[in-house]
């Protein structure tokens, strides 16, 4: 494999950008023919691109899930693309007689059996359950085709580029009435009154500013890993990181501000411990970026975030915007019912008092129970072990390692979100696990 192989296979970027134009045309005109063209182009990319690059199309469009619909109430076409990717992977395995690690396969089968069995016993919809399982099956096949450690940089840049482009489209839509009306009709618009003026909380192409924020945070944290290790395409990763950081603040999410500050401090410590020169460069970049943002939008951001923190009330309840009371309600219900505690209610069951837990750990425990949670963690660990085997690379776990930034970011951010049941979570998990054992291009990959 030659050195130029690092730059090969850029068809995915070209096709994704062209396909995204047709998604925008659909949003602007309301004509579904443009969405069909998008589907044909993206499907062709997944079908004909190399096996390790097929996943890039899903990484690019995962942040577009809610706009890839013929009607607002329909299933997202992302589900179709995911199913197509899985089907092609299965055919590829059969044709090439691909071997799977037994432990990895058993981990997935045990997880899948539990996910299906518990909900069906409780009478949940099979369609809903299979939709949930589809996301984690996507994770299984994505890991199965990581044959090269160098793919991490490509993957995270594709994910970040798709997220950035969808964000820019939403920003532009404020100046285009027909496009703006599409986003207004798509979801509830989250607003904040500051100084008697109504401000709209930015959510990109997502339906909730907080879920948009965690996608930004995950992209930034993984880009930092890529920036630290990769010399190739480093400037692109830095630019993506800086632009996404600014867009995240527009969400006016308390979670984003808290986790972002945690992420920056952690990165400063990690970079400085491992390479003081990189640490200094990172510090200067943060100061420069922060200075520019403060110059143009300090008053707006300060007053908005001040209102978000102070206007929600005092104490822990105010800080969590009432989430702590919901957490207590879920914790009480889970511990009160031994069946829920041990087995869970199963995904697809009616949420408790028609509300979500706003905490991935309680959400996972409520749906999966202790047994299901253990099975889920076993499955996640087999993913990690298989990724180590496939990428032929393993790093020692160090709590303040640069590689742990995405993991710690994900763990902290999900204290206030139900990411466990969201479409993007398995992809986040994939990138986090990949980052844990990444150290740039190994010698045999560069020769």
C-alpha cells in the first residue's frame, strides 16, 4: 500500500456534497423528486464504493436524519441507507468468505436476542424494536470492516463535515423564507427571552439544541485526537474544530457550555503532558478563537447564558433545568419494581409518565434492566476488542491520555440526554472506541 493511499477514495465526499444539494432543493421546493435523486446518488455511493469507505456516507448524513423525510411524520431515509449498508456488508462477507471473531459475533447475538425478547414479552411494537436494533447492527458491521488504523481521520472528518454543512444550511435558511419555513414546520423551535428580546436557540438540522450540542462535542473531541496524531490533513481538522466550536455556543445549551469547558481543560492537560509544544499551540488556538468570538458576540452570549443559568432557578434543580426531579422519579420507579430493575421494560415500551429520563444511564437501565445493561456492556467490550484486532493496534489505557477525551466527553454529556436510544449514539460509540486505540498511521500502514 503506497503513501498516496492516504488520499485515495474521495468519491464519498463528492457524492455526499452533491447529494446534500438535492436535500436542500427538497426542503426549499417541497418536491420529493429531489429526495429520490438524493437517495439514488447516495445509494449508488454505498453500493459501488470500496467496502471500508461505504460507512462514510452514513457518517456524513447521520446529522441530517430529521430532514431526510418525504413527510415530517415518515421514517427517515437514513434507516433505508443503514439497512442497505448492512445488506451489502452481509453479501460482501458471503462472497469473500469473511471470518468474524466468535466472541464478537456472540456478543452481538446475545445483545440482539435480549433487545428483541424483552420488549415482545411486554407487547411492544416489533417495528419499533427492530428500528432500535438496526442502529446497533450498523455498529457491528462498521467495526467489522475497519481494516486500517488510518481510517479514523477520514471517518471523523466526514462526520464533522456533514454536521458542519447541515449547520450552515440552517444558518442560511434564516435569510430564505421558504427554507426557514421548512425548519419551522419540522420541529418545535426552542427560544429564549433575553432583555425583552426573543432569541432562537440554534439546533442545526436537528430537532433539539441539546442533541445538536452533543453531536458537536463528539466531533470536536474526536477531531482533537486526529489533530494530535495526524500530520496529514491537520489544518482541515483544526478548521473544522474551530467552526464547530463556535456553532455549538449558538445552541445556548448549558450542557454544551459545561462539557465544552471540561473538554478544553482536559485537552490542555492531556496535550501538555504528552507534548508541551502541542499544548502551547492548542492554548494559543483556544485564546485566538475565544478572542474572536468574544469580540463579535460577547454581549449576546453572556446575556443568553446568564439567563439560561440564572433564569432556571436556584440550586441543583435549576442548574439541571428540572432534570434532577425527573431523574429521581425514574430512579424511584426502577428500584421499586424488581422486574424493571432486573429485566427492564424493553425498548418500545411507553415512557414513564410520558417523559424521557434525560439521562442515558437511567434510560439504559429503565429499558434494559441490570441484566440487559451487563449484556450491553459486554457487547460494547467485544466491539473494542474486535476493533483492536482489525486495526492491528492497541494502546494502554491512561486516564489523561489524549485518546480518552472523546470517551470522557461522551460520559459527561450523557448525564443530561437520552442518547442511548438515539440514531446517532451507535455512531458516536464507534468513533469513541476507535479513538481509544488510535495513534496515527503505524509503520506498516505508511509503507
